[in-house]
């Protein structure tokens, strides 16, 4: 389930030897990449590898990021992957709802549009509601910065919040964060991930296995927070009032209880699925 996916590990599809390692690792989901990580001369081989991979059994979800539809390879990717057992497709350079709708109907798989341009961002809610098969939205931040001619990464904050709002308004899961491209900077990854988590994102795409544990840890609910949430849920059961002060003097109202219920549900689901690492 996307709602439980903390880490999405990209694997270049032309490097077939890396898939088994990714599946044996700690990432919650693996994304075979046919797009940016694959040079033009290797696109056909990558597509063949992806087709073979999605036909096999795997211990965790296997998604495929196809090439954009305006490239020489995008249409061929869709032709090959339509109707397969892939968990879903990531669709880069998503801008027009009609195009997203056509892709979902063509492949018969869940689709995650990736918003990477000013137009795509303007259309975020329309992309999210283009078809019931749209599973989630995500940002392609490097391409979006280039399209907006940004030099200051903090200028992406408003774009991030727009995507969070569009996703939740459409009834979709909280979106995953985009990749942190400085693989050596784990402290920066942790800081940026914690900020994104606090602002409504859940999960993150990663491009190297050493990033996985950082991301998984940050999106695993803190035991103290879960304990407080359970206390508030129990308080709702025993209190007659709609709102009350807990034993620490904190005001507990229906909004806080709703968030507590989500946190407890998430923590329980993650614990049942696998040991928390």
C-alpha cells in the first residue's frame, strides 16, 4: 500500500543485477527506472529487463518509471508494460489530465503522475482527479527548479505544499518526497526529510541503498508520539466532552484525536507488516 511505503528505491532497469539486491534490502518498494538513469543506447535492453522483472514474483512492490510520452521511448514503454503484473507506473513530465487519463486506461495499472513543470504544478489537482487509477502524485524537483528558473531550493516550499494540498483534496495518499540527489549528504537528507514529513509528505524516493534506512527511520512513527496518541484515543472513550485537557494540560479536541487515530493506524500497520528497523 502506498500509504505504508516509506522508501521508494530507484534501480536503473538496464542494470538487471541490481534488482535482486534492491529486493533483498530494506526499501519498502522498488522502482525500475527506464528514464533518467538509463542512457539512450540502453533503453531497449532496459525495457526488456523491466518486462521480465514484472513477470516474476517479488517480496515487495515493483513499480516502473517509464519515459515521458514526448520522448522516442515513452510510447514503447507503455505498449510493453500494459496489462502486466507491475505494481504500477510512474509517469514523468505529467502536465495534462487528459494525457494521464489516457495512460491509465491504456495500461490498466495504477499510475503516479510526476509533476516536473510549472504547467504540471498548476494542474496538480486536475492530474490527481484525472482518473480513479491515479494512485498518488509526486514532484520531480530538479526538473521543476529548471523550468521555474530557480536557484534557491527553498523556493520549492510552496510547490511542495501545493502538491500536498492537491493530493489530500483529491483523496489521495500523502505524496512521497522527491529524491535527495547528494547521496553522500545523509545529514542533509535527514533534515530535509524531517521537514517534509512535518509538512504533510509521507515516504521518499531514494537513489542509493544507503539512503533507505534514514528515510525509513524518519517515517516510522516515534514510539512516544504513538503512546500519546493511544492515550488520547482512550481519553475519547472515557470522556463525555468533545474536548478535554489531558494529564499534561494539553488541549485534546476532535482534530487532534483524528490525527492520533491516523498515527496509531499507521504504526500498527507498519509493525504488522515487518519489524521496524
